[in-house]
C-alpha cells in the first residue's frame, strides 16, 4: 500500500487536469463524486486514527468542499472556492502517516462505491500533489 502511495506521489506531476479527460465521467460525474465523498467523510469522521482532525467540521460542509474540489480537479464543471490546502492545513500538525491513512480511507470509500481500480489510481495521482501542502510535520 505504501509503495502505491509513494508511486502515485511521484507520478502525480505527470497527470495535469484537463477539461477533456474522462476521469470526471469515470467517477460518475457530480453525483458519483458526491456519493464517494459522502462515504469518505463518514469514514474519516469514524476513523480511530485520523478522525480527530474532522471532529469539529460539519459533514455537509466537508462533503461539499471535497466534492467540488474533486469535481474541478477531474475536469468537471464544479468550482472549488474554499481555502487553499496550505492555508486550511497549516496549523493541524499533519504527518505523512496521517496523509497516508487518509488515502487508505479514500480507497476504502471508492472500493465501497465500486470505483474501478484504474479510476482510483487516476484520481489519487491527480490529488497527490496536495501532499506538499497538507503535510506539515515530518
């Protein structure tokens, strides 16, 4: 698992967002993305390792922000208008292990929603550059 995450982090710079790609469609467009993000947020809030990071955040708000962010990052019509990843995470003391756990929880949510593995890999590669703005601790 960690080798997959590391490989995705390295490959992420090679996968730019394009309005013409199929990742948005492959994820089920806005409805599919929102369903995955809803499952993801529920799992994050319940997670015994990183759930404390999300305890005070409204589920509805977090699902909306994540859905918009993923939709936009995959070439969809949504616009993410939230804080930058750097600004919203700078005081949270997030380590690489926390980030890796978040990726695992996202993979669990995508598995539960039957997102094909190739689509999961493509999404993770698209989101991986956020690592540098989210992780603030060694």
